[in-house]
């Protein structure tokens, strides 16, 4: 029995020691090692992501994920802002009709009132032309003659005017002149439709504020009636067919010097209104 076991051992040892056996054993070992490496490679490949990075839980993985999320946030915000723009457009659309309604509610602008004196028929006496010609003509007698030639009683009227002073007024010249000047300043509105000689006549302690006026139209213009001092004035319409009225116009418009007299009163402070 012992001899048989020894023979087997020898055969076995010889087998392992034989070259063919050793080559087969080495080959099997290499195949096993290759299989092990292949399996490890497969496991490693499965654990890696598309970028070649390992999927093993590591602190860097979480950090990279956060960075990607932060990069994607602006896109999300942009997407959220779109509805706000639509809301703003809707609000604007709602407000626009209100603006149109407000415009519609505005009352229509009133047209400027046309002065009735501007609608009178044309006259051969053009007021501004007459003013320049009369004032620039040093020969007032000649100027008066030319005025009567163009005077149009259908388009103009002549008036004698006197200020109704209180008993305590018109005593001192400079105060009386101030009253006259104040009245003329308030006549600016009627300047376009009038020409006159207006002044202070008389002597100390007995002055009168009087004048001779030419108005566009047959009546006193509304602009004169709107004067604050109008109620304190006396107006008398002159008739040029009467010699005395025609002479009155001549005297007032040609006598303005201190040595001159009109209606028995000396010219103290007289001026043109044009």
C-alpha cells in the first residue's frame, strides 16, 4: 500500500514538473488574472460617468453639482421674468383706454372772441396810417384839413370827454396831472381803436381834465367802458355838421402849448393818446 501511494506522488510531482503541465498551469493562471482584471475594469467603467469621472461618493462631486445648479439659475430667472413682462403689457393696455377717456373728457377749447370793431366794413380812414401822418405833420392846420377829407362818420365817431372831479380834487397841478396819467394808462386796451388829445386845462386851484376822442365805430368801445374810471367820466358825442362841434375838435387837436387856450382854459398839461 505504501508503495502505491509513493508511486502516485511521484507521478503527480512529475506531472507538475513536466514542461507541458507547467505551460498549461501558467496559461490558466494568466487567464484567471486577465479575467480578474477585466472584471475590475468593468466595475471601474460602470462607476465612472460620461466625463470619465468616478461616481464614487466624494465631496468634490457635490461641489460640482452645486456649481452646475448655480450656472443654470440665470436661465430659470429669465424664464420667470417673461410673465411679468406680459403682466406689464396687460397693465399698459388697461391704462391706455383711460388716457383716451381723459382726453375725451377734456372740454373743447373756447375760440378767441372776435372784437366787433374788427368786423366793421373797411373805411377810407385807416387809423394807424392817420395817426402817423397826423403826428409827423408839423403843420397841424394842414393835418386837420387832411383828416376832415378822410373822416368817415359811418366807421368812426368823435367824443368830448370830461372827468367829474370831486370838490377837493383838481386843485394842484401835479396831482391833477397824476390823475390824468393814471386814467390814460388804463386805456391801453382801447389804444388800437382810438386817437385823442387829453389833458389838464385851467389854473391853480381850478383845473379840469378834458379831452377830444376819436373812436372806431359809432359808439364808445367796450374797452373804454371796462376802464375803472369810466363811471367818473362824462361823454358827449360830437356832430361835425355843427360848426361849434367841428371847431371844438380842431381846437383840442391843434392847441397843446401852455400859451394856448381851449374852451377859455389854458393848456396846463396836454398830450396825445395814440
